[in-house]
C-alpha cells in the first residue's frame, strides 16, 4: 500500500464537472489538488465520442455562442486546461472506498497499487450512468449477444467496430437519438426506437437536429414488459404482441447518479433516486464533502457540468478558508 499524502482538495472524476472544479480551485490559488479517474484519459463521457468526418456533434459550447462540437474535442479542451497547470491527475485509478470522517479516499491503479489519500475538502464528480437491464425492470427474455448500452456503442464506434446494421434502440432520450445518428453514419439503417411511454423523451428541437443524419421510427407502448428475442445474437423484441426485427439492440436507459461511493462512506443519498443529499452550496451530509455535475441527478450537458463544477469549487473555497 502506498502514500497517505495530504492534499488541499481531491476531486473524484476527471469529467467536465471535476475539471471545472479543479480549474476554479487552481485559479483561486489552491495548489495542492489531486484529480482521480478510472478512465485512461481526461474528459469523462465526452471523451468517448470520437470525432469523425461527417459524424455527429452532440456536445454544446453555449459559452462560445451555442454551437455543437464533437465530444472528443470537448474532452481535449478540458485536457488542455489541465496541461497548463500542475494539478496532479491520477488516471486508470478506480476509487473503491471513502472515509467521510477522515476525509480520505482509497483508490487502486496498476502502477501504484492501493493508495490512500486525504484532503481538507473532497468533490465527488463521478457523473451518472444508464440504468442496466435489471434496473429497467421491464426488459424480459433472452440475453443474447449484440445487446449493448450506448456507452459500449461509443467504445465500439471509437474503434470503427460497430457490428449493427439493423438497429433497435430501447429508450427514447437524447442519447438514444444520438446513438441512432451515430449508427446511421457508420452505415446502419435508420433505427427503430421503442420505449414504454407514448412520446419520445428527447425534446423535439433535438430530434430535429438529429434528422440531419437519420429519421428513426418511434414506437411508444404503455407496457410493463418487453421481451428480447434471439438465441445467439439479438434478432428482435416483442412488445405488446408486436414483433420488431433487428440485428442488434442498444439500450439507452434513464441516467442514474454514480453515487455508490457516497453510500459506502455513509454520506446521505436519496433513495430511490440515488441523488446525494446536498445543501444549496452543494455540500454533502458530511463536512468537507461536496458534489458537482451529473451526480446531482437529471440530464445535463457537459458545459453545464463544467460550470457547475466551478460553482461547487466556490463553496469549497469558502469551506477551506474557514477550516
Ligand atoms: C452514455 C451517456 C451518453 C451521454 N451523451 C451525451 C451527449 O451526447 N451530449 C451531452 O451533452 N451529454 C451527454 N451525456 C451527459 C454527460 O454525462 C454530460 O454531458 C457530462 O459528461 C457530465 O459530466 P460529469 O463530469 O458530471 O460526469 P462524467 O462526464 O460522467 O465524468 C465522471 C467521471 O468520473 C469518473 N468516475 C466515476 N466513478 C469513479 C470512481 N469510482 N473512481 C474513479 N473515477 C470515477 C468516470 O470515469 C468519469 O470520467 C451522456 C451521458 C451518458 C451516461
């Protein structure tokens, strides 16, 4: 086991919120900052969206006049901000445990092994993820191959390995429509989108934006269960007696906060939403612990999260100056 180094601030997550928080702290004179992330690169979710000729830009830069950019470019911008500082960044480092009272964080990585570090203040900026099949309850039936989440789709797309030609997408949020566009750009047919609600949750103006690349058909059902079909590979879904053919399924779930660490550390989270309980300053139930970005629930774009990280850092600064 290594370390026990003390920092002024530790940030869990090098996504837009974590980098926003780190930059604000750094620019305000806090020099001993550690950012920890389990990914091999800075940028969080945007870093998975590869820049491609003719590809789909799904991240907005509102502060630059409101234009869409590739996630990869957004992530590179975050990386360039950090590269001009001496903020310490530990990548490939999974945070496994926190101790709220000791204000310590335990992480592991292949190079350092197990490391325990502590700080005056800690920001949880671990983002959110899609609900898995079990959490989506209404998915029954087989578990063949070629059933994936949009995050896995992004990984395959990064490596030009998208295997689906006739896609069916379960869920109808913005991420679902972005996935449909991505698949079309990669050579697939227009997707079939199925959801257990009567209208898509993706707002109309965003659906119109994605029409530039694709025109998926939406099928809404007021049902509790949907069945995945296929023995070795997904061949379709059965909903309310209606069968939809496909050669691959992408699941785009509602987003839920990555708040498990808070739960482990006895920091209060709201059940069942799993949103950490915060006060108006984004301070968590334990002194010295803060939260920023998509861990706070809902669906927020990357730049919103970046500014939210900065806002949270403002509260961290006040806390550090008093302690
Ligand atoms: C699948 C998916 C697709 C999305 N697509 C879009 C899109 O196209 N456009 C858009 O505007 N928004 C999109 N979003 C919303 C997106 O989450 C936000 O835009 C933004 O990235 C949130 O910033 P964040 O910093 O809060 O979290 P994230 O970007 O999720 O960053 C959190 C970071 O914390 C790290 N982390 C989490 N837990 C641990 C741990 N235990 N130890 C170490 N590190 C940890 C993660 O590796 C990650 O890098 C998408 C979200 C998801 C889940």
